[in-house]
C-alpha cells in the first residue's frame, strides 16, 4: 500500500476544525443528513439529524440533533413527537411520513442554546431548542393573534396607559418579558 501523499502538506498553512459551540441565537439552516437509529440502550428509536448553517458568519458549520420517535418513557416520546411536529411545520411537510429523506435540504430557522455538562466531564455543546419556519406564517382563522404589548398612540395625542413614572418595558428579541420587570 502506498504511503506517500500526492503533494506536500504543510499544517502551518492550513486552518483546523473548530468544535467550539456556536453562540446562542437563531440561525438559518438545513438538514443535510437524517437517519432513524436505535440508542445503545435498545429502547425505542430516534431521528438523528445533521443541520448545516446556511447563512451568516457561521455558514457551513454543522450541528447534530436527535428527536425521539419511540421510547418506553412516555414523556420522552411525547416531547420527541412535539419536536417532530415542529420540524414538519417548519419545513411545510403536511403529509403522513415514513422516511426521513422528506426533511433533507429544506431551509428553516433553528434556535440554538448551549448545553453544559453538569458533571464537567465534557465540553459545552449546542442544543437545538426550537425549529421554526423560515418565514413566520400568518395565523389561521380562529387562532389567537399576538397583539403588541403596548397600545399605539392615537394620532393627535400621546396617551399612555402606563402609570406616570413607570418604567417602559424593553421590546424585541432578548428583552426580558414584561412580567419579569421590576415594579
């Protein structure tokens, strides 16, 4: 068997892989690999997913996720089924499915968090906490509509329903929820 490289490789001129977790946030990504596997315990099965970031500073980075499909623990199975439903909604998969290939190469938004090993044996890793459609969908008839937290001023005046001197809640992603505001 040959052992000689086809060309000289200089490690000093190459970048290595980064396994540091991505910052928590929302990313546009697509599933590039999906397979149904059994855990080492043999209890149930799960959907093993490889997500690939499709936009922004971290384009090309890959993340791995598991969605429980069946399990003897009813709560684990329920959580997995809800996540699978979110995946179907995000990727506009409306028909009955029995093959994971239906999820491949469709863009979605994923919300990443950082999971820490409680015993400190393993490095921090990313955890997909939500799977969302690429574009928010309008509510269906009969569904509740999210209204703004504060009423908009009526033209010709600047009426406010807040008590005088009350702090105005911050708005936007990452802002604390109004019910967490100090009073």
